[in-house]
C-alpha cells in the first residue's frame, strides 16, 4: 500500500505531525518495503487553503491512505473524494510507529459527520 504521512521531518523515524495541512513534510511510504520519499509541504505557509492544497498534492501522488493528526473538513472532502482513506493517529508517535499501528489494524478510518 502507498500512503502519505504528515511528518515533522524527512525520515520515518521523525515525529508524526499533528496537523495535516500545516505539516512541514509529507512522507510517501510504500508500507511493504518501507521505502520513503520525503516531499516538502509547499502549502504549509499559505494563509488560507493549506489543507486543500496539500490534499491535492497527496492525491496527485496516487496514495491509498493518509496518516496524520488532525485533518480539517475541506481536506477531508478532497481526500475522500479522491478515494483516499484517512487515519487519525495519536500525538507523540513516530511515522514508523504510525505505520506499525496501521499494519496491525489498530487505526480506524476517520469519518467526519455532517449535520
């Protein structure tokens, strides 16, 4: 599976970043091999639309899932509209730990309720 992870640094031993749209790095990871491609989040400093912008970057990379902390409702719409599953991860873990939890089935897909 190919995933995108919001990260504080450029490697899988970096901390998972708590905010999807404002993360400094996106790590594109093949979960079978753990091959990791770091990409700087060029949308992180936008005044508005960071979540939408980074969601489009992720969708363009052809991932199956996103692992992150918080994902806003607009980013959620773009990602799920592209068929990408979002998994919210707890704070204080590394990217490797988040991937381990995903592979162990310990993460549940994020669902935002509409009222």
